[in-house]
């Protein structure tokens, strides 16, 4: 699935989806009303504002399943059921969506939205806090292990 997302969205890490440009509202609405063409197979975009169950995202998942079948054949990957592939695509979409949502500007107490600089600072702070916690927990586990001897 990683290879599939890499070829379809040109991103190798989930964090790279922070910069994903979602499908336009107009394109999604026109597709929903049957007047628009839907997702472009050559330039796939998710509807990040909804879940994998939206009509648009279901079409993207269908297109990704077709692309996976092609990759599976050309790379001689092991056979997998369509439902297994769909489940993995949904899971990966959820992970990417989570990263994208984290990177969206939040509303501030004064009613304005965060600037891109503030978003970047917030993300760096969150990463630093997560790394600090990992170091603390690792140190506690190591010290506890050493004390038990």
C-alpha cells in the first residue's frame, strides 16, 4: 500500500500529507450531484474534510484498488482479496487524514486563524513534547531494569 500511495500521491511519509491539497469543494459537490467527472485518476486528491465513506473518497479508493491490481501484476506481489486491499487503503487514508488535520490552522482566542508560522511552531512543539516523553519513559524503563539487578 505504501508503494501505491507513493505513486498516486507522490508522498513517502504520512507527515508529507500535511501539505496535501484536497479536492475542491466545487468538484466534490458537482460529482455528488452527477454533473462533474469525479476524481482524476492521474492526479488523485482526497476529500480530507470527510471520512473514507464519502462518495468522492469511495471513488478514489476504487481507483486506488485498480492501480493496486496493476502494480500487483507487474511486481508479482502475492494475491490479496479486494476487501483486504480496501481495508489497508482506508487505514492509510485515516493516517494521512490525521496528519493533514493536525497541520490545519486553528482558531485563536481572538477569533483569528493561526498563521503558517504559528502552525509550524505548534507542530514542532508537539513533536518535541512527544520526543521528550519518549526519552523520559525510556529512561524510567532502563533505570527500573538496572535497579532490579
